[in-house]
């Protein structure tokens, strides 16, 4: 134990960071899901608080919101990994 009092530990070797890049082209997904949104839009009329809401307008507004997310870049930075997700 006495021999360790004056010694200095060498630095630990730096770990290599892992970088994960994901590219999500969601336009094709929105095109595939759009007919279902239009088909299920009249079901909004069954909800009592949404009785005066135009269901087809709501479906198109949700679609516009999802298409507005294009170009979004999400970065998650953790000590051992960097994750980048680009939504197109």
C-alpha cells in the first residue's frame, strides 16, 4: 500500500465513439397511410367533443403536420454513442 502513495496512474485509453446515422424517407410511408386516414376520418364524428369538427379537414391537417416534419434532424449524444436521425 505504501508503494502506491506517490505513483500516478496512466490515463485510460480513449474509447472509440460509435456514430449511428439513420435516414428515414417518410414520404412513402405518408403516401401509404393517407388512404387509411381518409377512410377512418368519419370515425371522429363518434367522439362527442369532436362532433362539429370536419373529419376530412382534420385528416388533411394531420397529414400537413406530418409532412411539415420533413428536414428534421434529431441528435442523441450519449457518452459512448452519437445517434443522428434525419427525417426526409
